[in-house]
C-alpha cells in the first residue's frame, strides 16, 4: 500500500508486528506478549499521528490513489445501478459517472466524478477532470431525476475541471455556470458528498445541494494548494503553506458553515477500510434524504437558496 512520509513510523511498526507474528508461527514460539505490546504502541502512534494532521497531510490522504471512488461507493452503497451515458450534444465524458440506483428504500439519481486507480484508468477517466460534456451529461441526468421525482446524490472528487483548449472551446465555464444555476431550481432533494478532492469550479459544477456532506479527510477549495502557491509565491513547492492558508479541511469548512456535516472515516483514511467508510456515508445519506423528502418542494427550494446566500463570514 502506498503511504506518505508522515505515515512511515506506522508502516515500519506494522511490518515489525507482521514479521514477529510470522516468526512466532514458523518457530512455534509464544511471542504474544511482545506482539500485544507492539500493537498497543501502534494504536497509540496512529492516534497521535492522525489526530494531529496538518492541512497538507489531509490533502495527501484525500488524493491517495487507493481511496474509494464514486463507482466504489456505488458498489458498496447501492443496488441495481444503471449507468447512463452522453450529453446528447457532443459525447460521453468518462470523468463523470451518472445513473439511476437504489439506496435502501430510496430510488435515486447518482452523479459523481470518477478517477482511476492506476495510470491507464486515470488517462481513460482524465484524472477525474471533467469536460463540458461531462457537466452537460450530469445536468441532463439530474433533470431526469427531477422529472421522475427522484432524489439526487452527487459525489465530488476532482482536482478541478479540465482546463484544456478543447474544453474551453466547447464552453467549459458556461457549462459549469449553467449547472450551478439549474441545480438551484431542481424540484427534488439534492445531497452532495465531497468524498476526496473538491477542486474549484470543477467541484461546484455538481456541488449545489440542500445538504453538503464531506468525508473527514476530504478537502474543498477554490483552488488546489499547488495552484495557489504558484500564484501567490511563484513556487508550487509552497503547497503545504497554501493548504494552511486556504482553510480547505473538513473541520475548517464546518466552522465556516460551507458544509453541513463531516462523515467519519476509518483511522488513516477511507482507503484503509472501504466497508467502514461506505457504512458511515450510507448512514448519513439515508438520514439526510429522509429529512429532505419530508419537506414540501417550495420550502425546499427556498431553504436551498437561503443556505447559499448565508455562506461567508465578513469583517468590515
């Protein structure tokens, strides 16, 4: 498993425990007492490291290549998923996945950014960076949900919208802007969950919701730390400093009332235990959908509008 520099002491101790356990079994020597002491030390070490992560370290966890993707969560959370393709204008963008599924007692429309798990898949999925046709596909499917009174679930996990010339020529900024505008008026409940990276307009293109949830180690920001560092200090290596300044962690966002709820992750990140991460996310989604579906649509739309009008803390 890939690990970051700050996780090196944990990995070394885990490997030591594994070696000692295998040695004990092979030589038939009782080392249970020593192994248990190392496990206690490991638990303490994990708690100390993961409870004191810097914003940059949380960004690194959010980017872990083994972190659960939209399709992973669909597999763990939902049944009868039927993927729908194409924007009916240009093509099918594989950086955004859309479809219809069952989540417990709810029939839902699901939309989400999709990254790859290896280089080949990341190239196919464009590293989760959507083109205009991806956002137009998402809006088409969300309007389908509105038509059939299906709640909408959006999974955000992108470094940002694709900034290439072709995307700009096909109306990237307009596609994102139209999605934001239209999502405010969709007559059906919308729950948004930031499951990994929440980068800039690429995230906002499917990010308007009645409730916005965020995974514990995910981040949501107007720009990536590297991009911010390149602009402010002309040096992308100052990304850790930028991450601190941007206030992009889940804990910062809940304090600023940009998100509504933090979903706990397994210790060390969702990639360490898919099932536990999915169970936590499922509970939050069902609970919020249950609340939202009990609200009449006029009130729901008014609350959605008011929610975004209230965002921001100002000093004069």
